[in-house]
């Protein structure tokens, strides 16, 4: 029971804070919505880099796949935004299943470069090869075709905000659960010592394939949410020069943590939207912040906040568990 409360409580509290912020500062509703969608996108990168140690410069491609799957459905096939979002998730998963067996066999720089090449190829396909369907740089426009959804009409920005909050809460709860299961531990174990995992009888290939597919589905979901929210899609959403953005947000927030993607998204988009009002090259500030995090606070924003809480309340919990006698398993200096 306590474990269930821990899994559900944190995500619900975070979403509740966002809803309160939207009520108190209604003019920032679009800002909060964008942070939440970008957080889901960063979670996909966090699975690859934070949990499994696989650097990918191809995440914009998977984001674009989800966005175009949703946009093509709304522009040519149907009118229901919920179905379009499901299409984005489904196509993202299919891409992960198809490319995963080839990509996850690669290591280090090869995995990063192959994903970067895939991103460039995908951008070319969306912009040039599928021009009759995607309309190239002009993009697909379909907002007028979208019909009302039952219970909550997500065509309206105010309703779409609450829909995104529901999606963010669900994904965070799912991540919180996976983080404490064998699958989450296996992700981390593959990152630490893949050879030992194989020696113990685990399929490192299968674990990485599952992680890669999960990351593709999350990126596809984020792309579909962008498509519904904006009402149009063009190739710039998946342009290769944006590949570093998601990695930077992952590092700033705290790689390998559940809430790190949200805080990384908050910092990255916050700097972009606020600093860009005063400095044209806002990327300079993001670069400085990234260097500070890498050299001084390597665990990221949430990682260091979590560490402070553990140091502050850890001893109290230990005393409560063992009384006034220190734990016999701990030695001096540990």
C-alpha cells in the first residue's frame, strides 16, 4: 500500500502544482503545456541515455514520425484527435520495433552516429521525398478538420491543457513504476555491466530493444501531442540541428531519474523563452548552464535536490529503523 502511494503520489503532486500554476498565472498556460509535452519527449531520451547509457542524436526523427503520423491521419484519413495521438504512439512503436534490432547492436559512437544519420534521412524524406503528402516546408494544416472529442474537447487550448496533464501524470506514474521493477533495474544493469548481465542469463539485446522501442513510443507520443496542439506540422519539428536539445535537457534535469526530464525541460524552455527576450543567442546561456551542471552538479537539478533530501532525512530514517544503535552493516567512513 505504501509503495503504491509513493508511485502515484509524486506524479499527482507535480501535476497538481502545474494545475495550480495555470490557475494563478493563466497567461502561462501555453508555456506549461509546452514544458509538459517536451518533458514526455525528454523521457524517451532519458530511457536511452539516463538508464541504458546510449547516446542518441536521432530523437527528432522519432518525434517527427509521431507528429507526421498524427498529421497525415488528420489531414487525409480521419478527424478524431484522440485517434491521431494513438497513431503517433503506434507508429513510433513500430519504428522502434523495426529499427531496434539493428541499432541496439551498435555501441557508443556508432549508435549515436547511426541515429544522427537516420534523423538526417528522415528530415529529407519528410521535406522532399514525401512532398505530395507532407507538402514540404509549407507543412500540413488540418485544424479545421478536427472534430470534438467526447467528455473533453481537446481542440480547445484550455481543455488540451488538462488532457496533457492527464498524459503527463500517466507517463510519470508508469516511469515511477518501471523504475522500481526488474525492467528498470535491468536498464541500469545493462548500462553498468552488459557482459555480467549476459553471464547471469539475461538478454541484454532484448532489454535494449525494449528500451529503444519505449523511447520511440514516448517520442512519438510527444510528436502527436505537438501536432494536435499546433494544428499543423512541417519538417522543422524533426530537423537534425535540434538533436542536442533533448540531450541537454536530459543532462540539466538529471539523467537516469524519474523527475529529471521535467526539471530539465523547465530549465531549457524557461531559458529559451525568458532569456531570448533580452539576448538573441539564448543558446549561450543554455551552454553555460550545461557546463556548470556537468562540472559541478553532475546529477542534474532533480538529482541534486533528491540527494539533499536523502542526506537531510536519511539519518532520521535510519535511527527510526535501528533505534539509537547505528546499522551494523555500515562501517566507519562509509
